[in-house]
C-alpha cells in the first residue's frame, strides 16, 4: 500500500490518499457503448436546445449539447465502489465545442423523491439533491472543483484548483476513477488523486451521472467495481 499526501488549494482538510483503492474489487457493471444507448440502463436529462444530442458512436457515449446535460446510470450503488472510464472534451470546430465542464455526480439521491430522474438538465435543478460533485474545467476552463450537495439547496465547496495543471487540455483523453470507500470519497485523474474527503456524514448509497454543459465530450470503457472493506 502506498500512501501519499495531496497538495492543492483546498477549503477542506487535506487527507492522506491510498493508491491501493485504484485496483481490486469485483466488476459489477460495464459498458463499451458499442450499440445504441440502452435506455433501460441510462437516463438522459438534457436542457432543450437546438443542435443538442446524446448518442453512441464508434464505441463512445457522446454528449454534444448546447446546454446542460446529465446522463444517469439507472442503478443504485452502495459502499464501497470504484467507477472508472475514459473521457475527452472534443475541440474540433463543432457547434458546441468548448473546453469546459468535464463533470460528474455520484452517490446521488433526492431526499424528497425516491425516484431521482425528474429533471431536464439545468444545473440549478439539482441543488435539492444529496450527492458528491467533481467538475474539471468549469467556468470555461478556469476552475476544477469538488462539492458536496447537502440536499437542502447548499452546494458546499470542499476543494478547488485553479492552476493550469489541473484544468482541461484540448482533446486529451483522461482516465477518471471515482472511489467511495469506508466514508472516504476520492477523485482520480490519470492515476493522480485530485480530491479526497473523509466525510463525517458520508453518503453511502446513490446513483452516478455524467454531467456537462455546452460542450462536446466522448466517454468510453465505463466500469464499476464493488470493493471490500
């Protein structure tokens, strides 16, 4: 087991991180997006706007939208889990191509509604949820942030980067890993831990969603592992 210490601008206490969480576990879900999007497994919440679509192409889940979008996996996960996938923000001159908002929701639930999937992609509509959120390259690639949504309209900022090394690069494929284990949730990019938080009131079950707004992104090789204590 290798222990390192995060170095970042943070509004929460720096936590030691354990790189062993990036391996092991039992594969419980995977998707290579080689067929049309399976709407029995994935739910798209997309702000109505022209030139916007979510579809699969060449083994990728494509989010190409003018406004906000969340693509939920319709499966409830419980501690302990690791979510992994590859993702790129495409810049190729398309109508929605913008280097911004490689975002995620996880452990999401609605305290007021057992059925979570009732929104249309507008970011503010998710303020009432309980969840963890990580957003790379927000505000047109000026911030990379980690938040906890409290379920009461509060979106508590836990940690933040503004340095170029932690912002998005054009057409770079990122390997993302999101881990929830024993009350600690962490967010990894290409094997580097960007965020780690030992939550005194951890979210122990919920749903995962890809999140973005006004951008063109492609996602592939999606896997979820159930991990031991």
